[in-house]
């Protein structure tokens, strides 16, 4: 039986171009490219890059072996254009791509020949960002136009986060990196990581540059969500931290309001006495400026049905979970407590009575932490009915949760001696192979210590220059030219084994 011959694995070949590729003084409205076989254009939105951008985009029409490109009437004078097809041009039958095919022309008498190469990386993990776009704007471009208007030149990164912008004119440029997830070449900064090279590119010869990308905080203060929890708890989450939050009731005002502000100041809980009705309405202010008018309604859908006639609490660790080293079991109450009877708290370790001490860590008495030396074993914490009375005179039904503390011999530890490159406030973090932070220590230039009870696995150490001394990494502010806080990784992975201690010396 005939096999039809060997499979075609050859890419299309360009036979001719009119006008010719690399033409000077280009003034045509159409480009005709003829190939040696039938072609198609694949994944054109991602693969095709025209630099500088054309608006509107050129029209492309395939007729068997030819590709007809119709250009708009917006070509700039004395400008070199690069139409980079990437892997978009492929043969029609087998889909073999003509890799890296480009058509280049100049509307002036010379072809600009300078090249800007570089790297776009995640500002926190330092991993390369693939399929992001590198944008070159002239240095004189106003900040308000960056990431909104088309750049002078651009290119897309490869799997290694590297990019190459060809045929660039001599001059001064700003390099912007954008993980353009929706392919509209516009920075949606709260959802798409963005960043700018810290130095202006003075382009007289080909250069290498890089930018670190990070999602940006919301630009405007808004209420992200708000709801009422009976009988009188009003929860409000803001897009940005609030400095001096105040409010005004547009519905009947309660006689007393107790405010609880989260540690990062972006969530406010108001406990009203007496309780308030559904559809309670407030106007929120920050520094005497109106933020929004909010209507509070009870949540209608919850995974767990809650009896709001009783005092409730969320417990940690979660059901049948493990107690993480350097943490303590706790109860987060649904409202501040006015009475708490510790004698009605019973703790069992491996079915035997175990003594603990209950402590409140906040002045409102909403968080109870159980202090003890938590050794290997299985635990049950039972809070018996009537142990708590909250500000709404509600008492609790039985609250019971189970957890375990793993055996020390199933865990490992890391002894570290860290010497920073520069003095100043630093954070030393242990991260796992998913770039999740497992432990953290604060340092002033140098730090010696121990990470204990670590699950076996592969880890890395990273340091963060905590410039604002807030105990966390900050992504900066792209619009204000505040760059992400500097991150450095130890150059070796750390393998943690059970019942074993690893020693790490790290001098930056």
C-alpha cells in the first residue's frame, strides 16, 4: 500500500519580496511576499511584532503562496520598521514554521542598526518572565503616557525572559517591562506585573538592560467589599491602607461603635451596640475625604452555616491539621469578649489532660492564643458551653478542634550565618521550591540563627532590603518611580532531611 512519501518537515522559503527586504526610502502602501509553498499565519496575535507599532495595524491577506500586507497611512519619516513574524508563518499542510522571519524597511536613507537586548524578571522570585513585552519609550515621554500609549520599539521575551529589539535609532530611552496577559499592550498595573529599568538607556552602541516586574497596588482608594454579620458587625475591606478612617451613618445610628483596624490597615470592622439592621448604610472617609457610600447586607451564601445567636470562633490549626513550628493554637472570636472563663477550656494530649494558658493578644479580646510547650502528639482543645460572653451577651456552644504536632525526628533544621552586603534593615526568608515563604527573620546587616522543624524538601534562602522597615517585601510604586525592594538569593539550593541539621554560611 502506498505511504504517500516521507512527511514534509521543511519550513516555507521566501522566494521574493516586493519591495525588497531591507529597502530604503520606502514609500509603498503594500508589501507582497511570495513563498515556495502554500502558507498560513498561526497565533498571529502573539507572534507578530511590528516595531515601531502601527496604528491601525496593517491588513494581511493570504493567497495560496503569497502574503499581501497593506500598510496604514501612518508611517513615520526617517524611521526603520521591523515586521517580526516570530513563528507565525507556517506551511499550510504540516504547519512547519518559518522561525524568526522578519521584513525590515526604512522610510529614510539609512537602516537603524542598533540593538537593545535584555532580561525581564519577576521582582520577588527573580525568575524570568516569558512572553512578556519589553517596551522602549523615548526618554522625553511623559510619565502619564508610559504603559498607555504605544512605545517607540518593543519585543517579546522568550522562555528565558530574554528579549532583543533590533534596528533601533540612536538616542535616549526608557525600558519598560510588562507581562501583558491580555495582549493589549497597555499596563493594567494591579493585575499585570510591570517594571522599569532603573537607568535611562543612552543608546550609542548596542546595550543590555533589564527590568524587574511586579503587580502594583491599587491606584485609587475604594471599598473592595463590605457585608454585615448579625447582630451588629460591619466588615469593610479597602483597596489601600486607611490612615484616619471615619464614618457617618445614613441609617439609624447605634449608641456605641467599637472599631477594629487590621494590622495592615486595609480592613475595618465596626462592632455596633445595639446591633443594626440589614441594609445599614454608611459614608466612609479617610483624612476627611469621602471614599464611598456603602450599604451593608448579610452574606447569603456561606460554606458553613453559622448560628449568629451564639458566640462563634474560627480556630487554628484547621480541622485535623498540624501545628506549624513557631505558631500557637488560637481562636478568633466573632465579636469582642467581655467575659472569658478559662476553667471551661479543656485540652487533651494523647487522651491525657494537658495544661495550657489562655491569653488575649489584642485589647478588644477577639483573639485567644493557647500557650504551652507543644511537643509531639495529638491534641484536642474543647471550649465548653458558656466559656465566653461577647459584647452582644452571646455565649458559645461547644467549640472543639483537633490537631497534631509532628515528631522532631521527622523534621530537619537549618543553621544559618548570614552576613549582608550592606548594613541596614534586612529580611532573611526561607522559601520552598514553589517560592512560598516558610520562615522569616529580621536582621540588621548580619544574622546568625536556626530554622527548626522544617519539612524535608528543597529550599532557598533569600534576603530582602526592607527599606521601609515594615517586615515584608514591597513591590514599590511604578508611577512614583519607587522600585521594588531589592531581593537576593543564596546561590545554592538547600536539601533538608529528616532528623538532620544543615549549616549554611552566606556572605552577600
